[in-house]
C-alpha cells in the first residue's frame, strides 16, 4: 500500500482564524454589561427603599410633633435632612385631635446616569385618623 500524505486545506483554516477571540471578547463584554446594568438596578432599588424609610421617619416625627401641639413640618424637614433627604411635600389633614400628616421626600439616586433621573421620591402618612 502506498502512503499518501494528506495536506491540510490552508484556505479553509485562514477563514476561521481569530473567530474564537471575537466570540470570547463578545461574551466578556456581555457579562460586563449585564453586571453594570444589574448594579444600577440594585442601587436604584436600594434608593427607593431608603426614600420610603426616610418618608416613614419624617411622617412619624411630624405626627408626634403635631400630637404635642407643635408645628409638624419643621420636624419632618429636620428628620429628612438628618437622613440626607429633602421634604418636597408636607400636608396636614384634620384638627388638633384627629389628624394625618403626609410627607413626601426625595433622595439622590446612586449610581446616577447623565440622561436618567437624579432623584426618587417616597411618601408616607402618619397620624391618629384610621381608615
């Protein structure tokens, strides 16, 4: 039997040269982008939770001040400022004995995106009136 040497087809191997590198680079890019987007989403959800928590604290402090016969909104402002938030609305409904205090606060979103929103709001109500 005659030994025949098989030569590789050089033209077909040149067509795929470096294709694996591009696939790996694309996969790494996709993983990095997914990580960044996940980080933004988790950060924004944390900011939303914080806004609601600060609104709860501000509403409770305002309701306590109202029950003590004091003006409630300055107490809400102080509580929000102590938690790096800003009161955007403070509303009192009712009289001196039966009342509701509704407070809306905003906190800075982190991480911030240039073209995206900069703050997120949270609202809470506290008082003696039950629904």
